[in-house]
């Protein structure tokens, strides 16, 4: 009834001429996008819309990260889901959506979204034939159209013919049944000596398999759930046990998996991927859809619809993703140049897939199927019972949603009007180069307060960094870089800060943590304002400690405490590894554990670091750590590789670089790595700082803004401030909590303690970590691989790694060192010398790297 009332109101508005696209006065529309789409949908993107609609402004709101994944009504309670949707649709007029997040059948029945179908049907530019079929159907159910699709990404079946030939398997095609998928997936799965999967034979999409084999979805003509299907129950009974047989219990990478159901990025002409495409049963392909909907609380629904239409007609492929297509056949997405280049054979396959794909509403109620699968695994029930439970829950949720009253007083918050500037006021453009800015509203709050108090600045326009780095640099007066941005190569892009810092009584060099200000200096001059120091800590869920009967670690955790804990975790059979290191960093986390056991293969207390892989106490410590990997206590993936794939997470203890991205791990605590009694250790990454561009029109205003940001440590939650005073600021305590601030204080103490060994994470460490050290890490990692994965003799492989490292270092020492102001020619000659030394020390590894860089295998 609610849906019908909304439709009638929209039709009445159309007939009376209330809905109009003529010029409006002082309408401000808000559009909310997720952080990972912010670079594409910036304010400038909407300039064409403003021009076409005089008097209408568009304000972009970047979605809070914690809103990105609301609880599903299939897995959680309906109240949790609808309360989350309520908060989301109250935040903007136009909202980014995908199915099974905020835009669900439950939320439309509850009255939270505008039905756009009357407006779509009245608009000749939005004819059904202009859209790909899956996109057109994506957001249609219960007789309404709840969003306009913007983009779709195909999810196709690909396989490695070489792996199939080696296993004697026939290639997949549209005639395959579930038994074929099971046989191929289990046969191609790699296992350790105990039969535990180490690399899956298939990354399979359950929904795509079930939908293709059933030949249709799980809803009737009235869009009601039809989950209690004997055919589906049979499929689930067969498939449910297979997950444990093909998927490694501690996570996995997609690299080298011989069957995959994923995007078409592996089918481009310029790839070295051996995968080829194949048809699913029924020649069905799935598509992931993205779109924009209109909040039922918008007071300008007709103009909001015009904005959604503009978004559909001007799609953005913000990451340049191969195989991301506009939903409109005739649209040309910006940001996709030179990425959708496929061979003629693959192009034919993709063209057909776009016309035959299923997506969006075609997968309505599949979240309930996934919940039923989990019910089968957790409670050991059969498919029929699990589907009966899922059917009952789906029906109950839809009925309760139809009776929901929470949307009756819904209204989108009015946006602040576009500021009016005095004749002498400016817009200051400030960029944040961070993967995800999870508190944009805090930044806007501080920016507005600064603009209100500063005599020169009328507005601070905050640019949340996306993928277009050069545009980010060129379009901002000043910016925050999360990494070490001051070096001889980049300082020509900056304005020297010494005149400003010398005149600033609040810039106190002694207040910065050791190493922070050094990272911002080149040739004795300051080029950046230190703001953050990235450190690595172990994150954990206290509930796992409770399950294993292990006391929570204190501020300082001894290696004996750690050893007792990981043994208890293993004995408790928690189903996950006790310790899960990061794999994108070349062995940093292993070095920290080895140091705790008393070994220092790379001793950072000397300059340059001392390389000694064969010292007896080091070999003993390495053996103790790697034996934990052999036993499965520590999850282990290949370290000696030029193709790192991050497969971190999923353990009881997980090393995490504290860069703000860990904020989604609510309820988790953090602690430093276990410590050795003879010395302390910590793992330090990049120093983040603020820089003024050489193109800045108002550098003085930039510095005043930067000093303001430095005085607000709450703007960077989850990151250790670069100043001691900021760590002790009560504002930081309120933003980060006691556990995080206590850890920051412990790290600050370690930075000044005389017996601390400071390790340098990844490419960080204020320049200590170098290209030379990368190769040394490679040889050490390959020695670890040989011992853990190939059961080689540890003393032998470490001695071999030491020999190669010594030969390499001896050669490198003969290359003229780079000068502080090295030009391109000098740097090129230096790196050519490094390559020659690496080839001298290890011809096989040099050939491997050369083949990878040249695109051959």
C-alpha cells in the first residue's frame, strides 16, 4: 500500500505540472558517494549539471566508511537493517546504491526510497532499449523502479587450460552440471601433506552456479521469495561440503587459481594471465550493478531525479577498471580510456555476455540462500531445512517491512548553502592523499571553522584523493601525503617551509617524535609539516582470547607470553591461524617475531644495517618462528616473489599498519609485537606530512590551514600523531579510545628508548628502506620459502642467501652514491648499476625479474 501511495503521488505531480526541469531558485541537492568513488564524483563533475539547471547547486557528501556495509536482513534483524537505511537516506537527496546494501526490497517496502518508474517512463531518453537488460532490471521489483543503474561489471567463468590439461580434465562449457564443477574444483585444489587446502581449485560464485543450473531466480511473478525449492536444496546438499575441501582455512589469493568466476580484467589484450573465458550452464553470466537512488525524504524529488538521470548519462569509471561498462549502451564513461581492449574472440564473448547477464533484482533473495548455506555449515542441517528457515525469515521480513512506520517523518537534512565570499576571500584547495577518508564530516567541520575565522579564506575545498595523482597534485594548493613525500626527486614540486616554521611559535622541533621531522627534510631544509607516523601493531578480537582462555596482552608482551598464547589458540581449535602476517610486505612481520626470539638477520641498529643470516642465535630464532609456520600456527604464504598479493587478516593476531584503514575493525584491540628481554622492538612505516605546492596561489593561507590541521589530531583517527603533544591531547583520547592512545604512548616511548631496535615496514622508514634492501629481503624470503614450503635444510638455505647478499652488497658499494640533488641521468645510472649487481649475485632471480617487467613468463 505504501509503494502504491508513493506512485500515485508521483503520477499526480506529473499530471499537474509540479515536476519541472525549468530553472529553479536556490535549490541545493546533496549526493552521497562512497570513499572509493569520491575521486570520480567530485564537485567539478557536476558543473555541467549546474549549467543545465540554473539556480541549482550540487553538494557532494563522502559516505562515512562505517555506513558502507549495513547489516543484511537475511543475516541480521530487520530492525538493524532498516535503522541503518534510515540513517543513510536521511543524509542526502541522491544516494549511491547496489543491491543487498542499503537498497533492498525490505527498505523499499518500508518507504525509504522514491519510486522513479513514473518519471523514467515519461522520459524518452531513458527507454528500456537504451540499457543493457541486466541493468534495466536491476532495481525493479514490486512494480517500481527504485534507482537508475549507472554501471555494471561482468562476472564471468574463466579457466586455465594448462591446469586442466595437466589434470586430464575436460574444459568447462554450457553443458556442465554441478558434478563437473565439484570434480574440477576438488581435483585442481592444492593441499599440504595433511590434506589441508593451500590453494583453491576454484574461486566459485555460489549464486552464479545455482542461478545458472536452476535456469532462473528465486522469486515468483509477484516478487515474493520462492526459496523452498527441492532442486536448490539438492544443489546445496552437494555443494555445501565442498567449500571446506577447496578453500584454505586461513585465506587465499586469486593468483594462479585455475577456475575463477570474477571480472573480465584477465581477458584484456595486454595481460599475461593464462585464463580464457567459458560459458556457464545456460550461457548465463552475472553482473555487479551500481546505481543511484532518490531518498524518500528529499524535498526536491523531481530535481533529484534529473540529477540521477545526469549520473546515468555521464558515467564515471573512476578506477579505470577493465570490463566496467556503462548501463546505458550509448554512454561513454570517462576514466576508461584504453582499458576495455579485448581480442576479437573475447570481445564477441563479452558482447553476448552483456546481453545475457543476470544481475541486481535477478538475484533477489540470494542473500537468504547464502545465510542458509551458513546455517548448513554451522548447525549441520540439510539444504531443505535451511531453505525452509530462510523462506520463513524472508517472508516475515517483507511483511514486517510493509508495516514499518519509521519512514513516515523522513526528511533529508538541508545542506549548508554555497558560501558567499567577500571580494578579497579565496577558495583554498587542500587534498588528502589517503586510500579512504573515513571521517569527511570532521574535515568539513574544521575546514568551515577555519574559513569562518581566517580573514583571507572563504572556503577550504577538501579533495579526497583518488587514483588520478597528477590531477590531485595540479589542482590543490596544498595537500597531505600519507607517505614519505620529501626526497630529492619530489622537492621541486614543493615550497620550502623554513620561512613559515621559523616564524611559527607553535612549531616546536623538539615536540616531534624522533624521525618525524627528519623525514620531511632534504639538504637541511624543511619541505613538509609532519602530521603522522605509521606504526605496525597486532590487532585482535578479545573474544578469541576469551574462547581460548588466554589473558589479554598488556602494554608490553613478552615472547614467552606470545608462545603460550599461540599454543593455546591452536589447542582451542578456533578454526583460524593464531598469527596471520601480511604478505605484501617482504617479511617484516616475521623479522619482528624472529627478533623477539633473539635473532636479528637484519640489524637496523647500524648504518647501513648489518646483514647476518647465519649467526647461530639468528638461525635458532628463525627456526623457532618458521616451525610455527610449518605447524600451521602461523599462516604462511610465499615471501620470495616479485608479485606480492596481500592475503592478510583472518587470524587471531593480525599485523596491521596503523594508517586509519583499520577503523572498520570495531571492538578489536591492538598491541605491539612480542618483545625480547635484551632489547625492545617496533615496526615503523611512513611519515605522513603536509606540503605546499609550488603552484599554490596563496601559500601563506596554506600554512595557516596546515597549522590548524596539526592542532586537530582527531582528523586522523587510527594514525599515530607525529607530535608528542598531540598524543597526549584529550581530543585524541576521545577520538581513538584508551587502547589506541596507550599504544601510541608506548610507541612514542620506544622511539626514544636507547635499547630499541627500530624495524622499517615496507617502503617506509624515512628512506632507510631502499631498493638495495628490497633485494636483500628477497633472498631472505626465498630462504624462508625453501625451508617452509620445500622442506630444505635451514642452515644451507640461509648460508646461500647470505652469500648472495654479501656479493650484492660488495658490488653495490662500488657504485657511486646518489647525490642529494641527483638528476634523472644520475638516478638512471645508479639503478642500472643495482640491476647489474643483482644479476651478478643471483642470475636466476635477475632473469625472473626481467621476465616479469618485460611481460614474459
